[in-house]
């Protein structure tokens, strides 16, 4: 088991581990989007200031490895498809 905090860390961990296995079982639910910028400290409100705007960016899709194996009739074909992703 490897602990990660971000989708980017999860993607890197999956790619590193998936190179040397025949099957990969995952249980993770990551958000489709993440904040584009992070504040170093709390964003304080002001009585007369505008509300903050939070810009989002897409997270990468990483959870398709295990689903691909069932789509292909032979193991080598399935594995070549997974490795090509």
C-alpha cells in the first residue's frame, strides 16, 4: 500500500506499480477537478471585498487499467492495450 495525497501522486504511483504486475486492483475515488492555485494561508473575508473566485483544472483520468482486461479476448492483447495507456 502506498499513501498519496494528490491525484498527480496517485497517477505516478499507479504508473510505477503497474509496470511489473499482471493485474491491478484499485479502490480510489478522486475528484474530476482540483483548485488551480492554493493559498498559503486562510483566505480572510472582508465586509466590503468581493467573494473569492476559485479556478478549477481537470485531474487526470487514472482508473481504467482493471476495466480494460475484460474487454479483450486474450491476456496478451489486454496487457498490450493497458500498457499503451
